[in-house]
C-alpha cells in the first residue's frame, strides 16, 4: 500500500481545497498520473500517484479543506495485476469508449485533450457536456482555457424568459381591503420571492484574498498618500525608442519598467519601505523583489520580479509579459508568487483614475498606478495640456512615517519626470 498525501504547497501556503477527484476507488493509476486537483490560495495543482496500482480508498471528499501531509487516498500496489484483466473482459467499457467523443484520435478528456486544455477547462467541459474539439482556445499555442469553455456554454437566458410576468400578481388585487399593510407585505414578498439568485462557494483563492485584505486593515496602521506625475518625458522617450526597442527585443517598451526602476531607486533612498515587521523587530532587506499585481480569472495574483534591481528594462518588460501570459493561461507556479518586498499595482489598465491600494502583508508599502489622462497644468507660468497620472502610496505607519512616505512619492515623481536619472541610478 502507498499513500497519496497533500504535498508541500509553497511558501506560506499550508492549506488547500479538494477541487476534483480525477480517479475513484477501483480505478487503476500509473506512476505520475494525476489523481486529484487541489485548489490553493495562489494556484491550482494536480497531485499525482507515486506508485502504480489501484485506488483502494479515498480519505477526503471534494470541497474538503486539507493541510500539508494529510492523507488523500490509498493506492493498493498489489491490486494492480488483479484489476487489470477485469477491464478488457467486460463488454461495458467498450460501449463506454464508443460513446465518448473523440478529439485528435483520443476520447474527450483523454491524452489528446490533456495537451490542448487545462484541467479546469476539461472539468467544466465534462460537467456541461461540451466537446473540447469544438472550443477555440485562447491560451498559449491555442490551449483551451476555462473561460473558453464557459463562453461555449449556451447562456441560461431562456430561464427568466420562460417565466411569464408573475401570474399571481392579479391575486393580491382581489384583496382591496388591506391598505397600509399591503405595501409592506408586498415589499417583503418581493424580497423573498425567487428572483434568480445564485449561491456559489468562494474559491480558496478568493477566500484567502478576502481574509488577507481584512487582516491587512486590522493588523497594520495603513495610510495612503498621493501625488501626480507628468508622463510627458516617459511617453516621449518611449515614442523615440519604440522602433529600435521592438526591433532589438521583439516587444514594445511599456511604462511598467520605468516605475519598477523608479521604485527601486526610491526604496534604496528609503529602505524602511522595503522592510517588514517580525514581532518587535524591523527586518531590512538589501534585495529588491518587486511584486507586480495581475488581475487573473480566479482573483488577484502577485508574481514577483526577483532581484529586479539587477534587471535591465528589457528583462523587466519580458518578465512582466511572461507573467501576464501565465496568469491568463493558469500556469503560474508557487515559485512565481513566493516572496516579494514591495508591490506595484496598476489600476489604470482598467480605467481607474484614483484609488487607495491595500497592503500586501508582510510588506509595508504598495505603489498604485492609475490612468494617464490629459489635463491642464501650469508650467512656467502658462497653462498647458499634459498627460498626467495620479500615483498612490499606501504604507504601514508603524514603521513608515508620513514624511518618508511623501518623500518616497516625490522621488518616484522626479525619476519619472526626468527618466535620465534612472540611467544613473541603474
């Protein structure tokens, strides 16, 4: 007998939720074959069998929360030989195989689909009887993602339409003798009526995001300070270097790399914003692992640019694009998300003009970027139109004073408005 247990889940991740059993008791498994899908606060992962055999028992059910090292299933290695001949001898499996839709020469959900669809996409397709071969993939190399399957599912818009406007509504009209209470009673009845509400359990990631955001507000003395940045110089530099940068590196020069570089330079001037609190001690970090918040399908994730202070502009741009693609494909790893000493979040890509970002514990500061918008501003005694961006810095007042926070943002402003300084700092 061999046990399948909850594996190490990565830094600071101690719990997972059983999302889907891929095998059931009596099923045969081979070494390395996925047995169960786990959902964690950061990523989803598959747990594979370490020994070949037959699933003897399953210890936990779908939806259960489990901790590292807990038993998930037992594999009977000796039962492998006994179970193997039973399968071809029976006529039922043959009928089953004939009924299964075929994709690239493999049944739906078999090896062919494993290569062209994520596990979550395959599960959603199976639950809704969607043939994966008919779904256009939006992931890398055309891989089918969960959202692709959801888009292929017929929208349940017909349900409300099938309910003609509440037929019982004439019935209350037959009771004209209830003047005052009638208004209250109809309001209560309306509130309790079946109006198509849906209850969906939070995913593990959404639960964790909710918990951590509340903890951040309860456990830190969080304040936010603001400034505005004239983006003229950066946008002019990007325009001048656009063709040569793309020709050399095969991608456009974005604004994120400028803010990463500016943040690192400012963090070197104010190291307490790159620190964290442990008990009654402040831990200063000489390295700069910059987290870049990305809005993924299952919730916000923060992949980390490790040793970003040693990266060139092109390396930063390439890493950010790679992380965005992995977040879209659902292929981020725990290593991608581990650590981080300071975070940058850009609500401007969604059109946000101003916001107060929430700390990403145990970090003590986070920089929020926003939409670039042309505004009238005074320059040398004249009113001119300039592309302006509001920037926000949320910080933990327990170790960062208002003076340092304001000066930090002023540094950011100086570096962005005169990007030549960034070359000297680099």
